């Protein structure tokens, strides 16, 4: 599936969740609801996908988990915070580098308007 088409579908699902629930809930709530919307839309995804760290030729399970890996091509990192900070963007970029996936979406649900909580990132 083409990046823009798929990312727009993911964003559409996030908008639906945000419109229904509004801001102020836990990240885990938005994660489960977004997963449900993706499932309803027939969009393949993996929830809490384990991301090992490769260090000097060995893979180490250090407990990193991608919130949503959509269609094995887009990492979706969810937040429910007052403001997206540089560390949140760095986290997504690091996940993208470690996984070899060049496209990511950072979605912050703790905003009045969801359009203000969307950050697309490309390596």
C-alpha cells in the first residue's frame, strides 16, 4: 500500500478515535481504540511489536516495543501528553532506525484538535 494512502488511513482512524473519546485519557486506551479502528478498516497491524536492539552482531531484547507497526511499513507511536517534546520525536526516529522502517507517525491524543497532534516522520 502506498505510504501517503496508508498514512492517511491511519490518521483517519486516529481522528475517529479522538472525535469519539476526546483528549485526557491514558495512552493505552487510545492504543486499544486505534487498533480496533484499524481492524474495522481492514488495515493489517501488529500491536506492541517487540523491537530488539542489535549490538555488535547480536540481538538483545531490551524491552523496546513499537506501539503499532502498520502493514510492516509504518511505525505509529502514540502519546497522551500536554506537548510533544523533542525526546518523543527522537524515540520514534530511534525505533525507525532500529527497525529499518523509514516511515513513522507520532500521534498525540491529548490535544483539543487531533490535527494538532499529528507528526509524520521520514528517514
